C-alpha cells in the first residue's frame, strides 16, 4: 500500500461538547416546556415568532418557486417515490402453518406519527425533505411532520418550504437543533409528540437523537459525510477528483477516500483535486475537509475490497471495469454506485435511491433510510386444541427448568383442557 495523500487529522473533538450541550437543552425543555423552547430558539437561531408555518406561507413558497427548479424537484420526487413504492411491495402480511394446529403470522404496520428533520444550516437541503418524507408516505404513515431550522427572522428557507409543500406536508415547524428533537420527542406546547424522528442533522441533532432514543424511535445516528472510491486503470482522474470534492464540500469533517490500483491515475487525481480546491466556490470548506480527512492510496483491488469491508463507508463508489462483479465481494456500505457514469450526487438528488445513510462504520449492522424504516413487523400466534396439547409438555418442561411456575401452569391448563375434550 502506498499513500499519495494521508489525512492530517482523524480526531473529532466535537462529540463530547455536542452531547453535553444537547443534554442540557433537552433537560431545560423537559423541565420548563414551551418557554424554554422559545428562548433557546431565539438564542441559537435568532428567531422570534410563531413556530408553526402557516398554510398560506407554504402555498406562497410553492407558487414562488422557480419553474425550472420546480420541474427538477418534481422529477426527483417521482424517481424517489417510484423506488420507495416498489420497496413497499416487499412487505406482505403473511400467516403460516408451522405445525399441526399451530399458525404464526406477521403483519407490517406503519409507525403512526413521524417527524422528518430537514437540515437548513450551511446548505439548505430540499433533497433531505424528499428523502425523509417519501419513504414515510409510501409506508403509510398517518401523520408526517416536517421540522427545519429558521434562518434568523427570515424563517425557513423558501425552497425547503416549497419542496415540503409539493410533497403534501402541511404541518411544518420552524425549529432546529437539539431543541427541535426535544420538542418533537416530548410534545411541547402545540407540538404533538411523535413516535419517531428521522433525518440527518448536525452533531447536536445527532446527540439529541441518541439521548432521546427509547422515548422515541430514530432512523440512526448521522455523522459527517463519507465516500470511498475504488478505482482501476479505466478511471478518469478528473472525474475522480470531482467525485472526491463533491463529498468534501459538505462539511470540514467530511471524509473523502480514494483507493486506486493504478499509481499514475492516483497521482493525476491528486493534482486535479488541488486544482479543484482553488476553483470551487466551496473550495475553502472542501480544502479544509480534504486536508484533514482526505486520502489517496495505491493498493491492489483485492486489498481495496478488504479495506472497504472494514471501513463500511456511507458511499461506496466502484469506478472499475466490472463494478457488478466487485459489488458481489463488498458486504458493508450505505449505498453503492457502480461504474463510470454513476457518481454519488445522482443518488443524493435525483436518481431515486435514498441519501440518508449510515456513517462511521454503522453500515456493518444497519442500512439507510427506506420504506421499511417506518414499518413495524408485528407477529401473532393462533393455536387450536391440538396445537396447544402438542406443545404443552415441552413448553412446561422448559418453563419448569427456568423456575417460572406460572408459565408452566398457564400451558398446563391448555393441555388439560385439550385432554379433557
């Protein structure tokens, strides 16, 4: 393995501070209610006024949207909805006879009340509204709430507001950060408590979700954006550089990694990255991210695959001759992007797949946001007398071994009833 560029800083010092601050905010809102929520919102977001967006403001934002942008957003909505609608078809209520007189079943029911957090900080992200709201709609969630931080007295970014409106959302709140998560999880003032909160946010949002998990459900814990690109001699250095910077510009803590099996391609990519940092309007952020967290490494493809499976990146881009074959050997990633024409931004915006994905190695044990996120598998069991009689002796023996006599008695009564009849 040869490094052409190493990350200079792999430490993240914000986590403890963010966790403590989020905990403090949650406790204040829990104890003081709406007054604390309003005070914190004013202090952190510079906003005073009604927290709920009026339907008139939603309609205004929809109608004032640039026509070409509206068309692009509708295209994204159509593709994301098609993909997530097809996911819903995977879930069918089922019941099976697993033995004489023993029937077991499974029903898939949606979560009833869901909030979608839509980031609105450095970059307002209407795409996150699409990615969070549509899977919940396709799952059949009854109440979907959108929440996004205001930008001072201007309120919510109008593109985010218009996008949520195009998706049919009419309950939208102007709150951000840990205070938004607390208000939704606890039910504060006019904000009715939700059962689940999804969507990416900053470190304070993530820590608030971590703290409140259990009182509410969450989709996962979002960290800084990540991309791992595996490339061979067929890759374009200019495209590789652009793809690396597309993730680096998200945030100074974003992590962009290239593992290339061709030394010349790797070296040329580094040169293009340095040029792009100077050219991009977001070059300051991308440059900071690249300096601290970016890397380019030479390694054979089999080693690259082993590294990818250890890293379990949020985005795995396979820029190689036979990406489908390579994908078969990859087993941990948030989303994979195959071939020279498939860069991550297509998945971020328009192609249909979801961009809310596991980071920081969590793809080893979970996946990204999808329709199934909002569906609960509920089991049921039905025994007739024959089934109860056949299971009781073994069940009683296990219960007795565990010392749970009431369990044994409960089954014994079914056994006796069956024998009597």
